[in-house]
């Protein structure tokens, strides 16, 4: 962080993925009056796009890395004169998804390039602790590296877009959609496969919502 490499730490593609996320969320109904929780927000790659779009105070971010959050506040927001646009109490260091500390429900939540770094049990833990943040129309969007039909999920998988190799047993992880369906079935969540959304490294998108 001291060397100014925080963008590389979160995977680079700064402008591309920031623009992609805010445009996707708007296409899915995000409006300025909605509240948004950026799960694994890092140094605010989405935040620098979402903060000026949303009404003041409606963007929240959580991460487990304090130095990334500091870089987001003191470098990224500062250099585009947005630091004052984010009120205090909107960024949280939560190493184990202690979402109850937010004491709030959200309209939209997004976990972009997060589940690709988690075991299946950690994904389950993350989602289960999100439940109190949801109201009946809340939407959780999450990306993952998908194992295509007919391919062995145990073997390493090369994603032609971006050249990333994902694995069944180490970071970055890949999953069958049915793996995520299984987790949703254990929780009060329904899941919908959205698939392709233009991710430059071929991560696919899913949507979780409360079961009614």
C-alpha cells in the first residue's frame, strides 16, 4: 500500500471493473435512493463510481483489510475530490462477516470477485450472516468462476478470458452452479443464474434473494 500498489492488490482492471459493476447494478434496478453494500470493497473500485451516483450516505463497504480501506479513502476518493461525499460510518473492517455491526438492511449487495477466493464453507458462512441485512426485496449479486457443463470440477480449469487458472481446492476456486444452489437450499435464500455479464476474467453472476 505504501508503494501505491493497492490497485494491483485488488486485481487491477480498475476502470474496467468499476464501470462494469455500476452499469450492471443500474441495469438491475439500482437507483440513487437505494442503499448498496459492497462486500469485499477493497480500495473502493466500485465505490468511486457508486458514491457519486447514490444519494449521500447510501454507499457502504466492508473489507477485512484496513490498509485497502485506507487507500480507498485517502488516495482514491481524495484524488477525485469525493472524500467528503462519503459520511463517517460507511466503511467497516469485518474479518469474519460480523454484519450485525452494520445494524441496517440494504436494498442491493454485491460480492464481486469474492467467492472465487473462498471455500464453499466460507461462502456459506458469508451468506448466512448476510440474512439479517435483507428485507423482502433485497438483492445479493455475487460472481464466481464456473465449471462448464461436461468438465471435471476436480481438475484445474483455464479461463480463456484473462488466462486465469482456477482450482477445486485452492485459491482461486471454481464451482458448479449446483454447489451454490446447494448452499441456497440450506438457507432462506433462492438463487438465480444470471451468467454472462461481461466480466473480463469470465466470472459469472448469480442473484440471491430471500425466499418468500
